[in-house]
């Protein structure tokens, strides 16, 4: 496999997934978060499913009941509760803050591994402890009782859900074809988000939505969901997982820069301090896990 293929795929995951937080922020300025996130994943899931059937026939989706339910459950945890929570939170917090809190997902995966009594090294646990100090710093940016504080806590809860889905995906029956699994996850997660949007007040599409909100939604469907997931899935099959896992601390940096440059989001000392702690902790954890349990690094991103 030519090295430049891996470099291009990594670049796609770095830049595209790093930019999704900015796109989500622009999208929710005009569109309801749960409805727009649901549309994003249902449309992307349908497109991917159609392409897979066209290339491999309907038998490509010939799955057992356990595999279908497993993929659907993971999709709800990752995309409905995880990404849906991040999308809702970005109504009240900067995209850069959302990206930095989402960078803690690999740390939460380690917590689930420890709770399941899997072997976790002291170095990894030390990195997790350091990272959670940074997460606490980031999540406490708002005043008590404010929307910002509530959104910060929602971000943390969304990351816990994403980590739970990532942890479970390797331990329950799932489709062998990663792209088939991705299509089912997006359809299941998107369907739950659309259902939730009917029940939650304020989820109707307002009149006079600016075109850039719709463009951001289209970008998330085509680039964030389809191109990003495809590149990530390809990388897991063709590159060392320790190399693929570097997205976990590259994406937030890209999101931080884009939020500052395009949306003029402030770079406060608390934000930068939390960024250093979280990204440093993720780097420590990934380094230790690459030596001891490389398969545990494949937790997917929250964008």
C-alpha cells in the first residue's frame, strides 16, 4: 500500500472531522439541533446503504438479528446520544470547546475498560486522571445555573455515551462489514434523533433559515459522515491503529483554529489550559495503549 494513500486518508480524517464542529455550530445557528442531526445521519445512512447494495447486492445486508440489533444499539449510543448531545450543546458553547471536550472520548473508553476489569497500566490511568482535570476545567466555563454550564455538562454526557458505544462495539455481535455496520448505525441513530425532534419543543424549522445553515448540513452529510467515515474505516484496515488514533488530538487543534479564525471564538486562558491538559492526556494514553492494547485505540470521533 503506497504511503501517500495513508497520508491522504489521514489528512481527510484530520481536516474533515476537525471541521465538523465548526459546521455543526453554523448549522444550529439556523436549524433545530436534533432535527438537523437526524436528517444528517438518515440521509448519509441511506446514501451509503444504496451504494453498498449497488456494489454488492442486497445480500450484503443479510445479517443475523443479533448483528442488526448490535449495530443499531451502537448507532444510538454513538450518534443519537453522543453526536446528538454534542450538536444540541453547540447551540450554547463555542465549537472549539465542544471539540476539546470530545477529545476526552478515548479517556472515557479507558474508564469503561477499567470497570470491566480489563488490564489498564498505571501510565494510562495517570493520563486519564490528568485529562479529567482538563475536562472539568473546560466544562466549568459557564456560571452556575447558566446555559453554558448546562451545555458543558451535556457535552460530557454525550462523550460518555460515545465512549460506551465505542467500548460495546467490540464486545457485542456486529456486522463483519464495517461499512454495512456504519450504514445501520447512521440509520438507527438518525431515526432516534428524528423521533426525539418530534417530542422536544422548539424543533420546528423556523422561517427564513440562512443558506449557510443548509450548506453546513450538506457539508456534514457528504464530508463529515460519508467521506470522513469511509476514510476512517479504510485507515483501520490499512494503517497501524496507533497512527490512526492520532486524530484524537489533531481534530481538536484544527477545530480550535477554525473556530477562532472563522467564527471569532475567543481563546481564553481557561480554554487553552484545558486544551493542553486534555490533549496531553490523550497523547499519554494513546502512547501507553499502543504498547499494551492497540485494539483499544480504535474509539471513533465524536464529530
